[in-house]
C-alpha cells in the first residue's frame, strides 16, 4: 500500500507493485477507474475525483501527468516482510505495462528529478533513492515502512501488460499473497473491521465470523459499571499476547462523536459495522429521547466520522454497514421487501428509519460505500433475556428444573419472521463484499406468532404452555407491529445468502441451552449461593 500526502489529504493506493528499476512512481488510471475514481484530462490539466471529492489534480509534464502538491509518498507494509517491494513502487495493473519498460522513466534518476520530493530529511541520491521517514508512528497495530521514495508520483494514462516480464513476476510474487523472498510465502495482510455493539448478540457472532475469515476485529464498547462482555469473553485474548489477540476492545460511545472519529483514525478499519443500539422496542417508548440519540443520531455521527476520516486520510475504500430493522415496516402488511414503504410504530423503529435514510444519503451525497441490512428478528442462545423468544426459552428451562412456575407475557398474537443470528451476520459481511453498495432484506420468509413459539418451546420438553403463561397488560405496547414476514429474494439472488437454521431448529437450540443453564443455576440455588431470580 502507498500513501500520498497531497495538500493536507492522505490518499491511499492499494495493490501497488514492486517494479525494479522504475524511477518514477506511477499511478494507473485504469486501476483507479476500477476502484471507482474518475479521472479527467483537459488540455494540460488533469483531475481525479471520487463522488463529490477531488482527490488530486496536476499538470502535464512532457509525456506524463504530474501530481501537484505531493509532499510525501509513504509505503505501508502490506505484510510482515516488505523488504523487496518497498524498493520501487507503481500503482500498476498488469495490463499495459510493457511500454513503461521501454520508456525513459526506466533509467537512473537525474539529480534534479530525484530532488523533487525534497524535504528537510532528504539524503543524497542513491541508485534506488529513498528517504527515511517514519509515518504516523503513534498509530498502533500497523507496521509502517520508514522509507519514502524520492521520486514524485507521476500519472500516465495507459499501460500495457507485462505479466510475463521477469521483473513483474518477481513483483507479483512480492505482493498479492504476501512476500516471496527466499521462497517463503507470508500470509496476506489481515483486513481490519470496526464493530459498534460488539458486546451484543450480533456483535459476538459477527466477531467470530470475521475472526474465522482472518480479520483483525476492533470493537467499541460503552463504559458500564458492570462488565458486559460475557458474549465475547470466550474469544477474548489478552492484548499482551500480541500474535493471538486479533480482537481488540476500545471505549467509545455513539453519543460521543469525537470518540468515533478518534478510533477510526487510530484503527484504520477497512469495514465498519454499526450494530450498536438501544434495541428494545418496548423500552424505546420509555426512553424515546435516548433511543433517538443512539439509534438515529448515533448512526449519523458514525457516518459523519467515516466521511470526515476519509476526507482527511483519503482511505476511500472503507465500507460501512448499517443495522436496519424489520420494525421499520411497522404496520405495512407483509411480505416486506426493500421496496415496501416504512411505517414505523415506535420511537425505536422511527429512529431506525432515520438511520436508514442517513445511510442512503451518505451513499448518494458522498459516494460512501454504505449498505443497510434490513434484518428481520434474529435470535439465538445469546439473545437478551427480555426479548420474547429468550424470555420464553429461559422460562422453559427454569420451569423444567423447578426454579419458576409462571411466565408473564403480553401480546401472543404478534407474528414475527424469526431467524438465527449466526446466519444473519454472514449476510452483513456479504453486503460489504459486493461491487456496489445497496440495501438488502434478510429474513427466513416464514412468520410465526408468539403463541406458536410457545407451542414449540414448551412442547419440546413435554410441557403445556397454557399451564404456565399468564397474560400481563404491562407487556403490551402502545402501538404494536402485528405481522412481519420478509421477502429476502434480493439477498438470495445477489448475495447468494440463505438461512441455514429453520424455526423449529432455532427454538430447540435455544431451549437446549437454557435447560443446561437452568440446571447449573439450580445447583447454585440449592447450595444457597444464589437466590432463584425473578423472571425477566
Ligand atoms: C427486528 C427487531 O426485533 C426485535 O424487536 P421485537 O420484534 O419488538 O422483539 P421482541 O422479542 O421484544 O417482541 C416480539 C413480539 O413479542 C411480543 N411480546 C409478547 N409478550 C412479550 C414480552 O413479555 N416481552 C417482549 N419483549 N415481547 C413480548 C411483542 O409485543 C412483540 O410483538 C428487536 O431485536 C429489535 O431491535 C428489532 O430490530
């Protein structure tokens, strides 16, 4: 990777190639185009932009287009063994490179050329001229090469391919899948993900998923007087064990814009997943202001932090995922798809609608790669205990072992499209791997009432829910969402995603776990270590 500092911006170029003997740093217009940049040549002037942002501009110099205002060119190690490729850099596509080998830029630099990037730390020219300079050494978890190329970067509009040229073959081996010096192949660089809401159900499954894919995962957590990291404790590795600790936690808050920007600047993520929320619909009627601040304005703060981070750093490849919700459809009848109008029925749902449209707006206004995942209810043994599914399965376990007898519930006729959270995080990731950002419904396309959930959960362990459930008006909502059933055909078609766990399997998985949990709880209660808790 190469970072070019241009008039206060830092522009990042990925997949640069080591090209021995090349004395100018070249940037491929073709490659820029495939990365979503627009390059305009007008007379002797040129300009590169992305969305509404002008990244770089300059003038023609002889046969080359030259950058204006570039003061630093920094090579950042893409792997642990950068020895080979830092010597000479070009932002090359393999196509159209042959001409360059024939051209006058493949010669030893003249003194006046090699001084073009001069600054106070320059050293006398050498056959492979480099300037020694460290780049943002305060940033942790990143390895930077402290060599800066003396040559300025030049742009040429077209290259021809050089796949079979020995110099390029060597270069190809040194990048892409890591360095190949001495015949050793080091692993490719880890992608970096930043997750808000990492301690929640979805955050924990997504973290496991991304770690399995080789990501380095950073999670933002809120300060709390109680530890709330139980869902990720099993994957936490002490950061002192640097080689194994690929998940890192940082204090931040969606209500604190400065903390968001600071962690983006420090972590330098490739993907940002905004999963944090006050996610309880009924509670949002009690604390509407707080819910809107975190769910709606929190998303806006994070989007703005990403946008300004990109503007300052040039890291325009960042991809953003916004956790949307089927609650946004509210009273609009099923099946609900990406084109179904929203009719939110709670402060939570209205806030999610705002976050949805903020995300769309940042995509359209700034060209941000931002996706909305409109996820229908998704559950698991890690679901919070005051959501109806887990409240039921916890009660089944406790009733079964004799710790509880009654279960107080609200509206049993509400119908939901319930899937398994572990399946749904894959869809989040898939959205960020597409060529273009878009919005997707993620659902099982099956809907069941709360009563049907009760039938399966109690029936599975030989109990009759009617012997235990008591209707309590306190659990009814001021305005209810009666029927949600998603149409996930777009996600299936475009993302190739489909749910693996069906309704009955999900209920049984949750009951199995809650029976085990209740058995352990019973041991502690019987031994007098804890009191039998009240139901959630
Ligand atoms: C997609 C969406 O999914 C979730 O929102 P939710 O659908 O409201 O989930 P829930 O489990 O709280 O309620 C489901 C239904 O169950 C009814 N219900 C009856 N009796 C009780 C009861 O005693 N407790 C609760 N919680 N619900 C009850 C309740 O009235 C409602 O109709 C969140 O993850 C949200 O963040 C999200 O985005």
